C-alpha cells in the first residue's frame, strides 16, 4: 500500500497531471505526492484540484516550479475548502500573484486542516499579504507560512505584524525577507535594524544566534510532553473519538486499528501535527530565551527596588566546555529561521499549561494484549472508550438497528467484563495514571436518564469492584463519571469534546514527568535523530551523534534514551538475555509495531485469513514456505525461514530477540515433531481449548493426580501464554508439549518426565496445575519452578501487581477444606498444616508427592529462613574429562569459602533429585559463577531434544538471576576471546566484555578477582533494593526482597580488577597491590555509572 509518491523533474506536463488526478480520486492510501518541476501549468493544477476535492487521504502536496498562475491557484483554493485531510501545500516559484493569493486567503478562512503553506517567490504584493493577514486571524490551524522573495512592502508587513499580534493567530513560523522593510516597519514588528546588520555580518539571524547560545549553555526547559493512550474493545469507536478530539471529520469507513497507531497534537489547538516525529526544538529554544529574559527583568527590577546585590549568574553545564562546542547551523535555522519567528514566539509566550500529546490508538484485538506492557505507561493519561448501547444492554436496540449492526453488539455481561479487563490492565501498568471514560453513540443514547443508568452500572459493576474511583476523571459539566459523545455529529458534540480535552490536559499538567526540565541538547539530538530518515539506528550511531554533534555526555545519552522511551517518543529496550536489543534504538515506534503485526495476527475479524491470503497472492510467498505459512497460521509455530521472509530487509535478530525477551515467542516445544531448529512458538496465536480436547487430556493423566494452583489478584489475558513461553525458555531440555496439546488457556506438557496439565480456571483468577502422580518422585521443585516463572512474569511485565499465591491440594480437588496455602507450610507443626477452611488442619502425609515431612514442607516456602538466599554464589561448570574441571572448581570453592564467600557446589550440596537440587541451588544463591570451557559451551548449545544438565542449569539461571548476576570465569585459553563464544551460550551475555580470567586454575590473585566480582554483584543488588525497601512496609519487605533480588536484572560494567580483562587484550591487567589503592575510586565510578543508568536495567 503506497503512502508516498515522488515524481520530481519528470516533465509529466498537463496530460500526466490529469492522469495522476484520475488515479488520486480512486486512491485511499496515498499521503504524500511530490510533483515539483513538472510543467503542469494551470491545466494540470485544475485537474489535481478536482481530485483533491474528492480525496480524503492525501496530506502533503508539493507543486513548486510548475508554471501555475492565478487560475490554478484559485482552483486549488476552491478544492481546499472541500478537503479535510491536506496539511501541507507547496506552491513555491509559481506566479500566482495577488488574485491567486487572495483566493488562497479566502480558503484559509474556511478550512481547519492545513498547517503549512509554501508561497516563496510567487509574486505576492501588499494586496495579497493583507488578504493573507486577514485570513491568519480567522484560520484555526495554519502554523507555517513561507512568503520569502515576494513583493511585499511595508504595508503588507504591517498587516502581517498586526495579525500576528492577534491572540487568535496560531502561526508559529513565518518566513519573510525582513531586510527589505523600512526602519519604521521593523520597529513596529519589533526587530531593530542593528540586529539585521548583525545578521548580515554574521550570516546568522539573531534568533539563531540566541538559539546557538542556548544550546551552548545547555539550558533546560519544561518539555511538557505526555502520552494520551486510547484503549477499549474492538469497534467501540476509539479512532473516531481521536478524530473528534482533533476536530477531524467523521469517517464511517475507516478500518479497525491493527496493533497501534500514533499521532501528535498540541493542546493549544488540538490539531494533528503533520509529522509524528517532532522534537519541538524551536519551541523549546523559545521557552529558554523567554525564561532568560524573565530572569534578567526580575534582576533589573530588584536593582531598581534598591537591591544592590550582584546577581548570581546561571550555572553553566560542565558536561562539555561551552566555548568549544558548536551546532549544526542548518538544523537551528529550521527551528528558528528568522528574527521575526522568535518575535512571534515572544508574542505567543506559551503558558506552562500547554501539553504536547503523543496519541496512541491501541487496537482492541485480544492478540495484541501481549504488547501492552511495551507501551502502556504511567507517563500520560488514558481514554477508555466504550459503547453505551452495550452497557445499557443490546436488547433495547434490537428494533432500532438492522440485523447486521445488532449482531456486532456485545452483551452487557461481556461488555462489562471487557471494561474490567481494560481497567485492570491500566492499573497493572500505570496504577497512578488518570482514566477518562468515554461513551460513544450518543446519537442513539441521548437521554440523560439513560446516562444516569449507565453511570450506576459502571459505578457498581466496574469502578468499585476494581477500586479505581480515585483516578477516574469526572465530567463536571454533565455531572457524570464518564463523557458521552457523538463522533458522527461534530456540531452536537463540540462542547462535550471541549470538556473532554480540558479534562485530559488538567490530568497531566501537574505531573512530575510533564514539569520535568529537559536539556535543550536532548531536543536538538532528537531533531537530529528524526532527520536521519531511518526507522532505527544502531546504539553506537546514536552515541556518536549525541556526543560529537550534540555534545551530550555518554552517561546522559542513556538518561535521554530512557526518558524518551518512557514518553513513547522512541523505543530503546534494555531487557533480554543478550545485547541485541540494547544495540538498536527505534526512532519511529510505528516501524516496530508494523513488523510485530506481520507476525502476530488476530484470527478474529478475519485478520489472519486476510493477511495469509495477501501473503500468498500479493506477497509472492516462495513455494517452499507454503507449509511454514500453514504451521504459523494454524499451530502458532513459525520457522526461521518464514520469519526472515516476513521481515525482509529488517534486523531479524533484533525482532526475534525482542519477541523472546518479551515472552511473545519461545523455541518450539513439540516432542517428536518435525519443527526445525530456530522455529518459534508464538503463544498469542494459539486458540482456546475445546471441551472435548480438555476432557480427553485430563483423563489421560489417570486417576492418580496431584493438584496445585496459583491464585492472582488479577490475571490479565496473555499472562498464561507468557507462562508457557517462560517455562519453555527456562528449561528447554526438560519441558516439551505432549501430543500437540497447547492452547491459549490450556497445555499438556512433559516436565522432567512428569505429565503436567496447566490451565486457566473459569473464574479467570487462577492457573491450575494438574500433575500425574509419579512413582517415588517429589514434585516440590516442579511446583516451585512453575511459581517462579509466574513470579518473574509478574515482576518483569506487570510491576509486581499480579500478587500470585501458591496453594496445594491434599486430595486433587480445589475445595477450601482440602487445600492449604504454601505459606502455611513454613509453620507446619505436628506434621499438620491449617487448611483454607478455618479451624481445620490437614496431615502433611496427604500432600505427598509435594512434601514428605516437615522439613520438606518448610522447604516449599522460600522465606523459611531469615535469609532466603543463604549462598553467595552458585558454581556452574561441566565436570570435564576425568573430573579435571570439577577438581579445579572444587579447589576454587574452598578458596572462596576461606575469603567469606558462601558457595553452592553440586558435589556437596546436590541431593538425590537433580532438578530439585539445581532449582533450589540457583534460587538460594545471589550470583552465578559460570566456568567457561569448550565443553561447557557445547553442552549449553545442545538442541532442545537432547538432554543435558549444564544447559538446563544455564538457562534456568538466565531466567532467575539474569545475565548481570552471572560472572563468566574463563578456564581455557581457547575461550579467552569472547568472539568465539557461539550459539545460545554466546548471545546470552548482556554485551559485557569483561570477565574473570582464571587460566592458572585458581591462583590466589585469580580467586581474589572472582571474590571481588561476586561482592560487587551482590552489592549492586542490595543497592537496587533500597528504593523498594523505602517504599514498602516492614510486613511486605521480606516478600519484595525475595522477588526483586531474583527478578531484578542489572547490566553493569564491572570495574577492572587484577585478572579482569577485555576480550582480547591483557592491557587492563593490574597488580594485586594496586587493586586496594584503586578499590574506592573504582567503586565510586561503578556506582555513578550504574546510578546514571549507563547500562543498568530493571526488568
């Protein structure tokens, strides 16, 4: 679907323009048409004007250098009055004259969509300028007007100046030849002649000079940007509500949003910006200049009042010397091209109440719920759109609607359930964000009594039950908890839309993220990034641009990226098991969403079917991928070849790792199947289980079953699918799918040779765990690992708000008198535990095979001791030939113990059950030391069908401790070069080039280096815990400490010690004597790096 067409200097002439006009009438996707220098004349302009009057998609039309005179300009002016989509019209270097400019000016008084009008070198005189000045006072949308190199004299300039002084004029950019005006005119405009002389001498306008000085000073101003996130069920009217907010015409034929669409607006006019990627650099610089002027005026006033103290100069940034920095003149010129523009800014002097909203229009399809944690944020305000007819009950409208429209309506019960889902989702990801409830179809539900009934239903069935009344925005004008609107009738809903706009603006105006002052260089850097005309850049490219061209320190680059990521301006992900995600900065978030939507398709609304047909018949799918396409659409499994074809020309490794890190995909788990290596299961594509399949699978477990379940405060859709992905990623060799039984809400898996069925319970708040009772085998670790996977999902994606709690059944049922909380097992007395039914106790023997005795019962509860992690480090290694490596590691363990480091070593701490011991050992250790050998790497890289303890140990550690808590210790010289680390093992480190070299098998200086690294990892974990402890009550501290110390991911650059080296170089080697002298300095440097966010990530 083509959105841009560029035909510059093609000499298409009048006939070519007419042919294009004919196509434009039928086209509904083209947004930009560039026809500069094509000799189309008035005839071609008139043909295009006729098409423009009928087209509703074109946003930019460039017609410069085309011999257009007043007749063509008049035709285009008439077309503008009928068009509601065009935002930019370029007519530079055409002879439209006074008559043409007057026609365009008249059109400007009637339209509200055009934002930019280019009229440089168009033979406009004072008459035309006066007409345009009159139009500026009437037009509600025009922001940029270019009039350079015309015949405008003093009278025209005065008229324009008077128009700009009018408070209703919204123009922010006017390009004129100020040098040709008289001193009197310049004085009236507010630009002294001597400033123009300076401009002529320096080659830079006064405004640009001030802008350059502001950037050199590294001043900070309030950016005032927030996200406006519009959510709700499919076809509730979200996109139409956005169009209402932006005063755009109602479009009844628009397609449902797939994934997310983005727009940008400003609260001063609530008009859509022509470009989503807008850094507001000019406005930020203007704010800074005005603030500096205000400071000077205030100081002068104090002096005049008798305060003779010398004013303290503003502090200058020390990040780089102001005298040694310079900035791109062209970039600044685009932001502040003339002194007059700065004068306009001074007149407008925007108040701090104005906000720039990035509008996120979220698709309502369930398959995209898995993406919510990526983009739902507390840095903004939410609009939850619902259909008032559904909340009232669809039966009331059966006689009013035709059969097709009536069938589209959901029942009241389903509507309220969806309503609660969205409320819960918002509270999970943004507990303090405000929510505006917007009811659509006011034309069909106009009665105030019906509005009161809707309010009562929402208040009793949703708001009270979800506990969100404190964050819901009130509609004070209508005295309701929601805002009823009619998106189809602008005249009827204008006042209602105004009340909604005001409420949304007030909701964020006092938020810290809106008031936070941002360095001007950040805005300048964003402007430079957006000008790259790329969807994404490599991190080193961004760092180079930011540090060398924008003079931002390297530490501040990561602060800037984090801030802009949180506000949805760009995407920079620092989660995941390797460095791939961190190395790419997505400049245009829509690119990311578009690519994810090519793989994650909704089977509802026929999206999957249509997408599949398009790939087959229009996408030229290779024959060899037809079976892969079927597997993807029917089983949710995509081959690597299919992914590479779907993402042609894109960074496939980045997108695959993104899906892995976000648990949107995992390795295909099918047992005895033909899925090739690299195939991915995409859980979001799975369908719900059918009753007969569920019954058959449960019967397959036999009568001897054990039951446990995990109950949540809230369980959003998509968590169960992530649960499956997390389990398969954590233990690829121990988890597989039995007989293809895996669905969006049900899965039968083989877990360490135990058949297990996982399913969501009907209430939607529980995950049930059905086990086939094994002979002579404990299920304690199975249950703990399953719970830990959910804990990790909760902490990483749900901000710890799911509140999962584990319960065990004594008889295979979930009745209260047969079940006990796992917390109760910590205090098991007399081999009994209290059941959920008050006053009843149950024998521990009934809970076999989960527990066998009191000690095992207490082991189920991870906080059974004062220290849930009694070991400092888990020593992971392959034993090697004749136990050679194991003997070295054993010796190193003894040396570490003598230095006060508590070690977990398989020989002395392993039990009879390998899975139990491995899981328990990793869960009870603060750090992991991985002893790197060729054999260890080979074991970790084994395929999913091969059994290997080293691989499972390594993968489980990645999920539980995260890469930043894992320390590679190189035992073989062949593994010194990190570039030789291959496969799963090689990509699993967070880009950290530092490791501990132990080529001599554990000499004292090598052990000292390892002990130092272990202590640093533990220290950083404890530092990361401090903010959470400060915010958490004493009662909750133990629980939060257990979760966070396990699930907090930190990517930290460890300071050099005596044997800690870069990849290939030994140049960083220090003597042990120097280490103590430098330790304090190194620790301070490490801490400042971590605190600045240089390479620290909390998942």
